């Protein structure tokens, strides 16, 4: 055993050993209980960052721990390689997306292997490979056949910078989720998946995911957004047309005095065409299309709109209602039309005041009347119905059901349920994606390609056009094809590609049999491995990826391909990795290595000016507050890097970067190394003590019990809470205890107890710092990997604490004694001492100035 811990040598040695032995390869073993551990796979963006390191380290700890517990563990890795992230990065680096992606995959794979992660690399997938997206295209055809996929013309979220459509979930505060540029509304023909068919089921099962964080299921519930109300038809005056409206406040229907349509509503242009308002409407619609159309942004806008030139009729009282298009009406909510009731909705009230609309009160509080001419805000509370015909005088809550029944009876509406969730638009006008397997024929219309012709290959030699536009529409050898239906030679392939979230909505099933050539996956393999037992990733995917994955799994179940509805049994959303920002008045944000410290002052290396230290934020390239994992690997090694990520913070919380914390981790491992080296000659040929605590005395007894207690703590911290920081802390306490014992070397059981303690330390640390643990395990004489050793088991009788005597002094004089367990902390001992009757008598209601606890044996109370 070498004198000093050298991570560079050790880690290279063991990574080579693992690779040669195929230690991490796994297959279905029906007699063993399976455990599927999965971290969200990365975009091959160039290099792994500290967020990757933390995410994958957390997963690797659990995978190794479960394997040592006897589970058959599936722990795969692959690449979310299609889509805008890879394409935009390639454009920025002036290279082809295919070249950029494959080069990055090779480099990032090397980085992940260097971290010592226990991946079965034989199962590696890349979603840009034809053998992967072939089956995605097959699934698209099945969804098209069943009506789960369809094409329609609609207003969509369009990013001019990325030259593509975005799903609602990909628009964040009016900005593109990838490039951060403004998103506008544009009308295009698009392909959609009917996720709305599963809205209620997705919502219901949010309450059947006990292993998921509540914040994630709450976010999904809110996004699905179920509302119970009524759909009402408002006839358009002088037209054979109705405006359907969804409302949850049908009790206020008699107070509706005008109608507001979303600017994207298809009726807006039709109603205004040929009227004196046509020009104003067109200008308004165009202007609003450039605004942030998110709910949050609209709440902050001044309410505005324009008259369309049309009127509709309130179906319950015949009132003529002017039809406006307004910026606060959203196409994604209800039907895109709002029956405006200014007396009882604040947005409508503001709009009515601005444009001089009539305000009619139809719900009044029990204790007073409301005068529309003097109202300063809408009344949104409950009360008694007025100005509502036959419903006058009844409670408005009761009126909800009665009016819904009345509408249905008269054929002008019905009670219904509406969801905020909209069908998933999957068309992307980008090159780097899976081609949509349909053909456009002038005779047949849209025709699915034949399954035998899959995959429809993306031409990887195509050059991107200026601004990132897709070259596919201009490639005759790609677009021109024969119609699969009638055989016409002038048919055209679809040139839109699929949203990258389609690839990530089923990749976890593909891992079960990644080389399957007969289908998406081998059903027997999926039946064995799925669902994923533990999924790990960022909370930013709570709506997009996780909701789409749940939807796709339901589609697969309806196709009789899987037996389950939910793909992920447990979910852990890890916190972000954060670091302070550093900025120079001349050069802006600086990378950490671009600033230097001298005598407490930090200056810019480029210009020598003093830098300012900003707040701690998520590590990001734009803020330059990033640490390159390669720097840590070169300086400290993978195990120290892993240890810091695990020890600095519980996994669900943000981790704040701290160089001293990394150095502390390295010192701890060096300390364990020295401990083993100190005792190696004594314990190398000794057995491991496994008797009862009562067979031992003194320090050996305490060490033996402490070791079992440490096994108990580490096991529970991993199993129950994933609190790796406290698990590591428990091992540190055991190491400290061993350093504090003067071993006598004349006690027969001493080598066996020391070996038991040291072996336990190595086993407990092995999921966290695997290379380090392998080296020490081998030094103890073991011939097989530490990963193949069983997880240590604690003795219940070793967890029983010995009582001992505590002496209490008041102002230096003995006043009482009592026995306590050795486990309570100092604060508990203080509380017990102050509660003692004899102690209370001698304190005699005087103010206690100080309480001193000495080694949990003596308490001195000073008054």
C-alpha cells in the first residue's frame, strides 16, 4: 500500500479494471429483484458541467448501494442528441450538427467514464441514430392510425431566432426556452399529438405518485388545469355563426355586456372583414402577436382591445353585445372567447371603464346593494342573484347548477369540463430532428409511409442555410418521392421534423433492449425492468419532459406494448449547483480563473481593475460563474469531486460551490488512507469480529457499537432520504473516533474489531468514492470488487445505548445525579439538568448565566 493517496493513479487503474471485467454489464435475471436507476440523459452540448456531475453522482451512489444490497441494477446512459440545443450550438461553433453531436458524444462519454459512474455502456443510445428514430417514426404511424396524431392550421409560438415552432411549455415569460429571444404568434400547418385525450387520466394519477415531490405533481396539476363550468353559445348578429364560450361563472351570464375574442381566434378576421374596423383589427392583431402572451405577462399589461365591427346576442336576455378582440383573452384557455361581465370580473371591469361599456350587477352581497355608477372595482364575492330573470333571489352558488341545467334545456349551452392543457404541437421547422414519416400527394392528400420503408433517413450531409433555416425543403433528393397510396411520382415528403421531446418521451423503455431490431423494445425486457424505480433530474423538466413521458406511456399501454401507466415510480429533483458571480467594470462577467486575489483584494487579470462580487446564482456560461469539472478531476480526482457534490448539501437543495469544501473532502480521504495504512499490518491476516457487544470491553466495545450504529445511520440516510451529506458525516465521526483511541495491541479481539471497523468504513464509502474504496478493499486482501461485496448489516443489540451517570453542580457544588443514554446531545442534557427538582431548589429562581457540559459526564450551572 502506497504511503500517500494518489487519485490519478488509482482512478485510472480501477476504471480500466471495471471496463475489462465488464463489471457494470447487466441482463434480465428473473430470480433476482430488479432496480432500474436512471438519470435524465444529457444533450451532447460539448462538455459535462457541474450540474451533470452532481446529478449523475447522486444516481451512481444509489445504483451502487442497491447492487450491494443484492438487486439486479439497470443503470444506463445515452444522449438526447436531436433538436435545437445541439443544432444551435453547432451553428454557433460553425460546424455541422452531425459532426458537432458525434464529436461531443465521444468527449462527454470519456468525461463520464473518468467520473467512475457505473453505467452499462453496452446499452448506450443516441437519439439521432437511425436505429433509434426508426421506431419513433413507427410509433408516429401507429398514433396517426389511431387518431392520436393529426395536422391542422393554427396559430403557434414562433421563434424568429431559432426559426421554429415552440410548444406552449417551451415559452418562458414570452421568450424561447433555448435562445431567450422573444416569441411571436404565427399561423402555420402543424402536426399535433392529442395529449388532451388523456388530460383527466394524467390529472387523476398525479395523486397516485407518492414517490414524486409534491411541488412537481402540483405543477403538473396546474398545467393540466381542470375547470368545471358551462359552454354557452352566443349567436353572431346577422350571421349564421355562434361564438362558443367556456365559463366557470355561468351565474353571471345575465350580466355579460360585451364579448372579447383572443387576437388569434379564427373569428376575429372573419367578423371584421369588410367593416370599417378591419384595418384597426389587423393592426391590433399584428401588434399583439409580437407580445409576450403568457398568463403572467398578460396580468401586467394594461387591458386593451379593438371593436371588430360585429355584435353577438346574449342568449338568456337578448342583449346586443359588441364583439371586441382583446389582449387579455387567450386562445389557450377555454374556447378563446370571453363573455365579459364587468360587474363581477376585475379585468372586464377595467376594460369596460376604459371603453365605456355598460356594467350590470347580477350578484349582490347579502348586506348591501351595488350601484354600477359608483363601483370602483368588480364585486367577485358570493351573494344573491338579481337582474337575472327567473333566478333572482337565489344564492349564486346554487344558481351555477340551475343555470347550467337551464342552458341545456334550452339548447344554448351545457355543463362541461375544460382543461388548460392543449394538444402537443410537435412540428419543428428545423433540420436536426427525426423526419415525420408522411408524404403529401395532390391526389391522396396526406399519406403515411409504408412501415417497410422506415426509417425515413435524415440526410446528414445536408448543409444548413443562413440563419439556421432547414435545408430539407430545398433538397429534391429528400423531398421528391413516390406516393405510397396512388404511386404518383410528384409526391413530397414532409419536411418538418419532430420536437426533441418526442425522443425523450420513451428512451427509458429503449434502454431495456437498446439493440432490438423487431420493435421499439423487447416486451419481455420491458416487462422485467420497467417502470423506472428511481428517476433523477432537474425540476425544470416538471412539465415538459415528465408530462410528455407520462402521456407517451399511456399511448404505449393503449397499443398493448406495456402493462403500466406511469413510467417513473420515484422521482428526485436535485437542486442546482451555484456560485457567486465576478464582474469587471471593463470586461463584464469573468470566469473564476480570470480574477486573482492579493491581500484580500480581487482584481481582473486582464486590466488590473478591482472586481465586484455578485450574488450566488446557478452556474451558467452566460454569467461565467462556472467550474470546469476537468479542473477538479485533474487537481483532486473523481472521488473527491463526487464527495464534495454529495457532502456539501442534501440532493434536493441547491449546492453552493466552495473550493475549501473540495479541499476538505480530499483531506478526509487522505485521512482515511492514513488510518488504513496505520493498521494494515495488524489487520491484514485478521478476521472481522462478528460477535456480541458484551464480549468486548472499553474502547473496543464502544468502537464496535459505534461501527454498527454508523452502518445503521448510513443505511437509513441513503434508503429513506437520500441524505448523503449526513451519511458521509456519520462515517467521518467513526473515523474520528478511531483516531482518538489508543489501541493497546495486547487484546486478542483488537485486530478483529479494527478490521471490522475499517472494512465497514470502506464498504460504507464505496458508493460515494468507488475508486478509493476499491484500492483499500484490495489492500485488505480481497480479490473481488468491493461492488460485489454485500452491504454491511448492523446488529440491533449493538444499537442499544449504555446508560451512564451525569453529575450536576450548581455554582461548583454537587447538587444532583441522574442517568442518561449516551446518545442525547448537550442541549438535551442541559434541559434534563434544569428540570431536576434538587437543581431547581438550589437555583432558587435565580437567573442562569451559564451552563457548561463536560464530556456528557458533568454539568455545571452558574447563577
